[in-house]
């Protein structure tokens, strides 16, 4: 089993043959955990039932991408609940989730697992804990900016930005596909945009202001 | 009944044949679709990964515009047709969350005020499948069929987001509405257990190792079930299954050539509409339904 790396520093101990071997603590101390993490994620993912997960593993079994994941969704939930914050947001799992909602539909505890994954993605993007030039957050960010500026997304612009910021080589490899789409009239070069851009920007800015105090 | 229509960004670019064929068959059925003026992007899955509150704000603007432009609805609610799966999911999800969580509703109301809009919550988000099967009805569709697609074996691919988890018009894991429409068009729907298995969405571009594999499984299963074509109701599924076929063939040493078309295009063919009006010429793998597959005495595959 892959135990999460801990922050404890390795100590040296003599092995049987006299060679020095690094020894690492494989278990986290409770004091190193972020104990409020589970509660926080549950709140952001719309459901306290995250905390009552029965660890049945139905989520991992229905997930079409679970065999690429480092931790199955069941383990991610367990980590979130117990406060393994770093391990959860550093997990590859959250980037693989394609939001197909199969787990959410099948979960016997009605946990909004897809929302949990979204919440973890946002947490990871906010703290910048993903490899540089990692395509998924780059794509999300490019899409976010495009829609903020124009109100709509244009696939040609989106893909060009994605490839330039991640792997320009991929652009060459997919250029043929792009050309074919263009010839079939399915990749217009026109930038799609709405008329009331200022109003949309005001709308998005209004969301940023902090929530007013809830009435008691 | 009047329907408001929210195309979404995909239907204006890679999904253009979807829009062309959808409008064509609704015209043929004499159902009015009125495009929401100045609609904005729904936010798709990427927006919620950056800022969820803004994602709800984007969706709310569209719902509010639909309500406003529809005019008085006599207490029936405003039907908003969203053909793209991602748009459909995002809009239904937002609607559900406004109704369920007061804090979301407060955020959204405040955001809409900044854009001089007001949303009363009357919009009902509908998928064309839902409208065709439950409002227009299979019988009316069947009556319009002038060119029955006899003997054509069709694998209906719903993808994930149309039926999960906020849609109520069909089963979340084993839906049948598209299969019933295919039967109405005279075709033979094949029993295809992967019909709601995810195609990976944008993973084909971001993590091709995982994304292309998912599509390979889907295509292989369709070939194994002797499907003459895959029909789908999602622009991203159509794009993945069709446009990456050559990459899948070279990467995994396969030899797959399956036409992947929109269910609206197939229905349009059965209505006798012209290929050009349905955007058939925009497909990469041209469907050829002239050979009778079953009548040649091929064994029946279920």
C-alpha cells in the first residue's frame, strides 16, 4: 500500500549488514493532520453526509477512471474526513475526475462525490499544488479567462492557449485534426462574444464580494 | 407551446451539425424554438473547478434571460431547451441548487442585480430527448417518418451528464428514450451496456493516455455489437468518439471506422430531410446506410 509521505525527517539506523539505511516514519501523527478539513470540504461540497461515508467502495467500482487513480474516490474521502489535507489535494485522482457523476448517483449515503472532487480541485488550484504546465488546471484557467472576457468560449482560442502553455509539440500533432475540423466548418476562427459584456463582468464581480451575515 | 432555446458554445463550433439537425427536425415537427438572445457560456465543468459561485452566476444569467424573453407563461413555467449535455447539466444543477440552498440563492440574486436582471425561478431546463419523447411524443415522431431506416443497427450513446444526476426524464444508468426514438425511425437499437459510460470529456486532450482508452472501449463494444452507427446527444462525446478514431487506431493498433452522428441527424434522415440540412457533410466518417445489414441473413446480435 502507498502510504502518504509524512513531514517527519528521516533518521538513520544501522541495518543488519552494517550499512546505514534511511528510516522514514510511515504514519502521520495526529498533530500533523488538518482536523477541520473534513468539515470544511463537507460544507463546500454541500453535504454533511460526507462525514458519514461507510467506505463501501461503490464510488471506486462505478468510476470509469479509477484504474488510473493513485487513490480511489473511497480513499480520497477517507483522507479528507481524517484531515490528510496535503495528500488529498496532491492526489492525481482529483484531476482525473471527468465529472460523470456515476459515483454520486450510486452512492448509498448520497454523498456528492463529484462536488467533493470539485472542492478539492479548487483548493489545489488556489494553493498552486500541481506540476507546472499541467494541462487540466491550465485548461480550466484558460476557459475561465475566456468566458470572463467574452462571455462565451471559442474552442480554437482555448486550444491554442492550452497547447502554448503546456506542450506546444501537441499542437503540431493535433494540427491535422484542427485543419480537418476547420475545413468541415466545425472550427470557426471567429471569436464568439456576447453584447452585454460589461453587465456580465459586473455580475461576476458582484459574486466576489463577501457574503453578508446570515440573518439570525 | 413555445420553447426557448439555449445552444451553448459547442453547438456554434465543433457541434455545428447538432444545431443544424436539431433545428431541422424541430421545424419538421412544427415545434417553435426561440434562441435566447445574448446568452453566455454555461461555465461547463471547468468553471466550477476555479470558482463555483461564479459558475452559478453564469448559469443564472441564462435562466433569467430565458424567463425574461419568454414573456408571460401563465404559471406553466418557461421551457428552456439545452441540447448540449454539459450545458444541460450545469443549468439543471444550478436550478436545483438555487432551490435547495438559500446561500446559493442569495449569492445569485445579488449577482443578477448587478447585471440588472431578476430571476423568479420559473425556467425549466429540458433536454431535446425529453421534449421529443414526453412532450411531442413517440407517436407524432413516428408519423413524421417517411424514410424508415429499416435494418440499420444503432448504438445509442447517452454519455454521462444528460441523465445524471439532476435529470428526471430517464434512468440514470440505463436510459431508453433515445433507443425508443431510434425504433420510431425504423432502426434496430442494439443493447449496449456502455450507453452511459463516460467518454472522458476533455481528458482526450489533457490526459490522452486515459481519455483515448475510454473511447477505445466504447468504440470496440459498438463494433462487437455490430452497430452500423453510434448516435449520441452530446457534442463532446461525438467529438471524442469520431474525431479521435484515427488516433485511437494508430495508438492501439485497431481498425475502427464507425460513423458517430447526432441522434437528431439520424431522425432527420428518417424524416427524409436533405443530408445538407442535417450537416451530414460535416462528419468525418460518412454514414452509409444503403447496405441492408440484417436482411442479408447475418445472424442477429443482441
